[in-house]
C-alpha cells in the first residue's frame, strides 16, 4: 500500500522533493498533481529588503521589509520518472542558456 503524508502526496514523492532541492539548489520544492499531471514547483527564500526595488512596500508611510518565498513551476510529468526527466531538461537548458554565468530567475544558479 502506498503511504500518504499529511498533505496527501505519497512518501516516494517526498523523497523526490528532497532530491530535487539538492539537485537544483533551491530552498523549497513541492509537487502538485491536478488532473493526473505532476508539477514541480521550486521556491527561493527572499526578503523585500534585497529585492530589485527595496522599499516598495509601505505601511503608514514607512517602508517595510518581510521574508517571502518566490516560486516557479519548472517541470511536469505524468509520473515521477517523466517529472524527473523534465527536471533534468530544465537544468540542461539552464546551463546551455547561461553558459556558466550566474542566471537570474526563473533559471537557477548552477
């Protein structure tokens, strides 16, 4: 029987998520599965203080800063094998596109 975690995703996919975080160097990852399709969403810890436009958030006339997670859907597949192939294709495209230079989002640093 396939055990489920609290969020309803099977435990093998929990391992998949941990593997993806390590492989891609992101801070968070999760899988959504609408309509029998898996989607990998990766996230990066961010703070408004270090954004391109710091101070854009204002409360009572004073700039405020806060932490948040910037997320991107980067891969999809009908099963975990197809999803992992999509992850590898994403990383390959990232490397070819930026040729060793540090890319900006949605591409990850290598």
